[in-house]
C-alpha cells in the first residue's frame, strides 16, 4: 500500500468512498458526494492524498481551511475516509498520520476534526495520533431530520 498525492483522475474512486461514508450516516452531515469541481474547491490542493493498494484507491484524506482569514491560515480541518472493503487494516491511521506529517512540514499548527460521537473508531484513531477532545456540540445540525451532536477534536503541533 502506498499513499500518494490525490489527482483529479483519482476522484471517481474518491467520490465512491466518500459516498460510502456518507451512506453510514455517521461520517458527515453531507448527503451526497459532490462533483469534482465542488470537492476540488473545498479541499486544499497541497494537502490531499489517496491510499493505493493493488492499483486501486482504497482511501483518501484531505485538509480544508477552517477560515479564509489570514490569522487562521495554520488551522485546518481533517477529512479521512476508507473504503468499506479496506476498513480494519489501519489505513485510517496511516492516512491521518500522512496529513499530520504533511501539515507540520507546511506551516499548519492546528488540526481539528468534528466527529459524530457514535463514530467511536474515528475518535479512537484521532486520539491515538495526539488529538484531544476539546468540546461537544449538542444538536449542532440535523441529518435526515434528526438533530445530531458532534465531538470536537484538536491536535496542536509541538513544532510551533
């Protein structure tokens, strides 16, 4: 398995993996994986990766800016998704570690994540890699007409 920069031609596979995560109803408030242009505009071009195994994309990870204000240029939100056929192999941990290493080498001092509390596996992976719970947002938004809570996780780099 290798982790490489995400290119436009990877997106059909990325989109399918994203939709599989969306379909769990425990990964995001999104309801449909967007088309390439929207996805491409959302995620920082210098900070997005795919995991490739046997010539297939089996996971992806990317950073998005939390604000367009210059004072927050070193703060990014993480997104990590693994194909259902590749789950349980440590791929999420490897992809998140790639984002951490990449971000620290590029002036990003804080990574944050907003995770549904029911997504225990995601919370554990984040905590294993140095994220800490910094908050809990109660009834922050609705998914399928149901109010959902999120756990806020943050990792502050020791390099800054």
